C-alpha cells in the first residue's frame, strides 16, 4: 500500500545509493548501440552547489537519462577543476587560521603536498551535492584537472604537458612581455573571468599638462549649456584620469586626428609635471572629441587601450608599479624619472601625493565626483592593475581559425543559434591567450632554464678560479675584470625533467653534467654563474631549473573532452565517446572554455569536441534581478531540495528553461512543482485503490471504451511532443507537455471520467479500464523520469512488488514509442464532454451561481449523436458540473442563459439562482477593469524605449497578459450578453 504521501528526504538518498550500487550510471558497453556522451563543466573543487549548477546539471541529466532510456551507450563524464587561485587561497587561509607557517616559509613542495592533502580530505564536496540533485554521472570515472597524484602514470599531467610541448615546438606557445590583469594580493596574472567589474564612487581628476617649448594655442570657451562663447590662449592641455598616479608612466597625450581644437598641437610636446619628462602629443582615433577635453593621457604599461595606442605610436612602455602595486625603484624608476620620495609608495598613497603635487603647482583644474567601473579580483577583492610582465602565451589567433571554420561549416552548432554571433565576435578579434600564473598550485610549466652553450667555457673558467680562491657559491663579487661576463641563458621545453636534462646535455656536450635542482630563471642568469658543483667523480655539474609558474586553470580545462577519456593514450573511451554529443553550459564561458575546447580538440584530436553546444540562460530571482549576497536574494538549491525535494527543483528548472529566456525563480514555483509530484502520487494511490495494477503491454486494438481510447491517443501525443522537444533542447516545452498531460489530461479528466466505469457492473469494461489506467500510469512514469527521477522510480518499484528485480530500475527501461492511431470519434466525444463541463463551470463562476446549487441543463435541438453522448456520460456530467437534470429541448427555456459548445447550444436555468441585476453590475465592472489593463499594457508595448530596454522575457510576459486578458474579456462579454433577456 502506497504511503499517504511521497517522502523525498527518505527516498532520494536510498534510491540514489541503489542506482549507484547497481552500476546504473555507467555506459551500457553495447558497442552496437549509438554512443552518446556529455562532459560535465567541471565545478571548482572548492565549490558549493549554486543555482547555476542546479540548472546546468539538471538539463544535462535530463538529456542523459533520456538518451540512456532510448538505448544509447551513454557516458556522462564527471569531474572537478583544481581551481588554482581559489584552492591556494583556501589552504593559505587554513594555514594562517591554524597559526602555521606561511606558504613561503613552508616551501613549494611542502605547500603543494598540503594542498593535495586538503583536496583528498575536504575537496569535492560539490560531488555529493550533485548527487543530491540526482545527477547520474558515471562517478567511477570521476576526473580531476590535476589528475590522480597516486597514479604513477598520471594521464592528466601527461596530457597537459604534451599539449604544451607540442604547441611550443610549433611556435604556438611563446614567452612575451604584455599587459595582463594583475592581482597585487596574490601576485599573479588572472583571467578576465576572474575580474569583477564593480560600480564604485570614484573621481576624475582633470590635470593640466604644460606645453613644452613655450607653445600656446587658442582653445574654445563654452558656457554651461555647451555653447561656444569665445576662446582663450592656453599654454597647457587638459587630460582627465581616475588613476592620477599612472601619469608617472605617461609616454604621450593623444587627440583625435579630426579634432580642430588640437590640430596645431600634434607633433608638439608637453612637459610632464613631477617627472619633468617631455612626451609627444599624437593623433589617434582612440581619443574621443566628445568626451571630457578630448585629450587623453597615454600610459602603455598600465592600460590596455593605451598599450595599443602606444604600440601604434612606437612608444616604449614605462613600468611604474611592482608586483605588489607599489611605485617601482631601481632601473624602472630611473627610466621613468620618478623622484625618490615617490619610490616604494603604495599606489593609493602615490595617487594622493600626485594630486597634492598638481594642486601645489596649480595644475589641478577640477575633481569630478562620479560613479566609475573598477576591476576587482573576484577572490582577493583588491583592485586589479593592468601590468606589463613576462608571461607565457598561446598564439590563439592561429589555432582559432579551424575552430571558426568548424562552426561555419556546421560541424558544431550553437543552440540557440544567436550565440554563434558571440562566438564569432570573440574568435575574430581574439588576442594572445595568457596561460601562465604566478601560483604554486597547478600544472607547472614544462620549461627548464640554464646557460647557453656559448657561455659554458667562461663559466667553467670562472668556476675553476673560484675553487682556487675559495669564493662562496653564487657570489658574483670580487671577480677579476678579465673574468667578468654576462652569461647567456637558454631554455628547453620537455615532457619531463629527465628529458630536459638530456636536451641540455646534448647542448652542452661533455664539458658539464646537467642535473636537476637548480634555480636558474629568466632575467637572473648572473646570480647563477657560480652554481656549478664538482661531483665526487671530479665532473663539473650544473643544475637546470624549471619555470616557477603554473598554467592557467583554463588550459587544462580546454583539454577536458579528450583528456578525461584517457588521452594521450589511445583508449576504448576515446574511440567510443569522442567527439561528445552535447555540451551544456552558460553563455559567460563561451570565450574562456567553449572556444578553447574547440581550438584544442581540433588541434589534437583532428575533429570538433562536441556536435551541439546548448547555452542555457541565467537563474534570476522572482523580480528578474541577478542573485547576489549583497542584495540578499540568493537562493540555495540545497535548501530547496531539503524543503521540497530534488524533483520539485529539477522540474521547476525544466519548465522554466526556455531558450534565450532567463529563469525567474521563486520558492512558490518550486512549491507548486512539489504539489505536481503530490498530484502524481495521489493518482497512483487512486489506481492502487481501484486495482489498476501494472499490466505491462496492452493490445491497443482491443480497447473499446471511448475514454480509454482517448487517453491512449493523448499519451501518444504527449510522448511525441516531449521526445521532439528534448531532442531540440526545448526543455520547457517537454516539461510543459508532461505537466499538461499529467495534471490536466490524466488527473483532472481521465481519472474522473473513468470512475463510473470502475464502479459499474460491466466487468469487461472495468478490467479494460484498470489495465489502461495502470498502463498509462506506468508509461507516464517513464516519460517523466528524466525530469523527476526520484518520485517516478519510487512509484515504479512500489506499484508492482518485485518489478525492479525482474525488469530492472525505471531509469533503465526503454523510452516509450507508440504506434497508436488517434480515434477521431473517441477524441470528439471525450473532448465534447470536457468542453461542456468546462463551459458550464466557467459560466456558473462568471454569473455567480452558488457552488452548491444544482441547476438544470438543456441541450437545444441536439441531434441523436449529442443526445447519446449526454446519456452515456450523464452521471459524470451531473456530478462534476453540478447539474440537476439534463434534457433535450427545442428552444432555450425561460429563465435560462445559453452558450455554445462545439455545435451544440446549451442552456442553463439560472434565473432562480442569482441576482441578475447584481450579476450584470459585477460583470460590467470586471469588463471595465480588463479594458483599462489591456489599454495600459498596449500603451507600454507601444513605447519603443520600454520594448528596447526591458528584458525580452518581460516584454513577452506583457504580450501574453494582453492575450489572456482579451480572451477573458470576450468570455465575460458573452456572459453579460446572455443576461440581457432575463
């Protein structure tokens, strides 16, 4: 006997463990079946489940369960990302809270060991949370972007290194000095995705730069309304900046080539205050004549746009900040002419000092207070600096070309299609990809450094001199001038350190033995001159050293579709499941992940990594706002699962996941879909109480009752609609079709319409109805399973004891396919009954007939077919529509209102049941309110500004309201008209 209600808290964990224990999530291994694979977008190992994860993984699971039931050999590849900065930050924070030594005090190897230990103990909590959601990934193949440390032959490590080495050899990976997003707290480059642009209260300082060489010019003067009222002679040009400290590194001032105000100044110079450096005034279209003064300061080393302007003008960038965002000292400070009292200052202290200096020089024209966009590190919460530094880059433009062509040729398609434009826009304008990070946690860059062969003789000579003069190792002082030299360094890229040693040995010959453990690094060669050692066998040894940086997390993630399947080895998984079928992801990582997987997949596998890319929308709050902690509107998916069950949250996501439409989520929506699960459960209890068991297959041809033939046709129509919608990634349409069938067709109508048959004396009709009802219920469980796996699996098992042992879990049953021809006569008959009941109910409600009152119904001039229908369904019509009697008449009786159902005129005797005058008054009022609502909304939609600025889903919502209100108004008008003759 089924419990009174479904208990998700008890059932979900039990069912999931049973599925996993039976290996239900693994591929079938049937090589004759079509393969279907999805790789999960790997969540951070430090992460916790949020609404974006909930949506993304629900949609993936719908596809995976659907295709698994269709008999395909399905792999949903699971895994997590090592999340360089996030993970390193977590472990460093733990060290600090425990009062342990810092990362740098521990040393690199010990710290990395500590991170691995944390990962094994605490990392990957999100895996358990995904299981709570019902995600049916093959967890036995759980991958990690850093691989398995305990595995001697770590394929993930080998894959990442192999890709780097091969691209390096092709010249597609190189080292360069370029601007990057620099996080002064973590002292590393970060990706654009890790930069959080925030609107903050800020300032624009308008600074006067004096013109050099006594140059002056006439500058127009404007009034408050912007009208030119005259001109004034100036010996300065005004620039505005939100970062005054960067003026220490200015290399020029740019004006637009067509800006007449400054035409005579192009080619002249300004004298930079504080540093006293002459910099040119140049013409460049980057300067906007309509913004500010129209003149902009150019600081190539500290602004991405300025870098490009400076490159066009041939300027040498001047770096004024160090890795911790303090003003530089030493050679960089000398090159920029930075005064001694500025050197070493924090950037914000330097800003204050620069402003004070301009004010003292009477060169501060004004301070403008306004909101500005400022970049912050999403982990460090400090202001990010564009900073010029040596980093490793991928020549993305070259490897992007085949990835662009693949989408244009249809090898990979985006759904919805409009996201192709976003993909092309980024790929067509792609910049070199910075892949190095100044962290310790991650894939270490497989490049080693040491002296160039042409340096060895001088190094050996110097080392032998140091041996005889007892010079401490590494010391470069007190070296005779005739032995002084600037060593030349070189680098090798190799799969392993052993390979790197062999490459260096080949370069050096037998003069020196190459060994590991050195600390050579770019730019520090001089300090390594005397790091040779003499081994016990008398041979000179020189240690090479590996690059200290690690690779960007996105580098290893770019290999995800093939590295998770065993590449670089040739594995059965690669043969079976690459390329994958579908990628489900969010729009914000099209650039960072989707595009890069395309590039790497084609480069190393020779074909695209996935055939379809489904881009889902955002999950917003019920008011259409982004969820954020600061707004206090964040909804925790696990809390919703605890309160309403995973099925309710999943089905809510599915019903709302329209292509290109953001989801506006509320607890009420999840609660509503919990009620939907309850409705299904109650339908199963009704079936159980009426002995509607699990008949297995039925012979459709032997079903005779119109209501049973009708419901089988509706079932087939639902299956066809749901199947097509899932195939086309219209998840909301699939869920909508299932909701409509289960709630409206099955529960609201079919179960009501069969009660007379189940309670009747015709045993043949009763058994047929029991069989059809049981069959339809079981088939419904199959169709709903991808969206609501837990309640459907529970009902599958509980409705027929032992069925799981005999037939297997519901999740492994075959997806329904029906060969059922619709019975037009049965459809017409049952639809007439439904329409009649619906119309009578509606009219009763609109006219204010008391709910408990039974009223007479007349079928006016009804023919024999309609009369027969009314007789056959008399009991159900009277009970549901609250009718006193059903008669056939030649005209509308006195005191009755009429309406039309199909081609039948239906009259309801209501004059004695209502206050006619009051009913007219109420209807007039409601019609008038609808008129106002429709007019107001039409006016809003006629406003171009509203339509262009409002989110598309809001515009569509208003259009749907007009359609609903208009339909309601017509019904009320019809009801009002029916009262005119009473």
